[in-house]
C-alpha cells in the first residue's frame, strides 16, 4: 500500500497536512428506499473485485474494447497507472449499464463530483468518486463510511442512487441530477454534468 493510501485509510480519507481541491458535492437527502434499491446497495458492499463485463456476441465485446481504449487515452492524465485506469473504466461501464444509465453521463458526473479522485471528501462529508454521503453506509451496511472509498462500492452506490432519483423524477435526468446533488430545481449542477459528459462522448459509449 502506498504511503498516501495508508494515511487515507488511517484517517478516514483525510490526509493531515494537505489541502486537496474540495469536491463539488451537495448533500444527498436520506429517504426511504425500495427493497430493490437496498438490495443492490447491500450487494455492492459484499463485492471486493472489479466486475467483469460479459458479452453475448463478438461485436458487443469489440465495441466495449474500442470504448475502453479511447476512454483510457482520455483519462491517462488523471489516472496515470494503466491497471487502475482500466479497472475504474471497467467498473463504470459495468455499473452504469447495470443501473440502466448512460455511461457518458456517469463519467461526466464523476468528473464534476470528484475530478476522478478516489479519496475525495466534500465539505458536507460526501466521499469518493461519486461523492456518496456517509449515511448511506449506515442505512445499507454496517455504518463504516470508509467502505465508500472502495471503488466498486462507491460507483455501484452512485449509479443505483442516481437510478433511484431518476425513477423518483419519472425519467427527468435534469431533475434527478439536481436531487443527486441536493440542489433539485437549480440548473448549475445538471448543466455542469452535461458539459463534462461531452468530454466522454464516443460512438460505442
């Protein structure tokens, strides 16, 4: 484990003596969850390895590989390590599709929320890539917010929560994004996500 990761693990994600750029997360609101949502989030906590996409035919696999190669090139500056970059993109692809979301939008959301920083913490305490509020770990898991820094757990939570909000808003992505950020009805956050999503457009996305 790298020294920075060890410090992050010991301090719950806060590294003493550093001043990271603040994450741009609002406050998601705690609310009753459907059993299907609760089950999807609980399953994420139990999984430890990055999910492996499966394909029904060669064309779909080739489309995924083209997308993966293109996104890896675009993300290299933010995530220099190849294996880390591939596992991150593989997880985003898998979890966004599992939740029925546009992968391009999910990448845009991650860019806005955390700038692709695994250990980002916002001023309201939201954590990780998709800036998940700590109360979700209490509602779903064992109350350990440190697990929200686990890549698959964080991205699964973010995608399932966004899908939950999208259903609450009857398919209105603009309003669902506002709810995700705790700024429902305001345009700044959805517009920022849509603008960031333009960086991740690809024919095979």
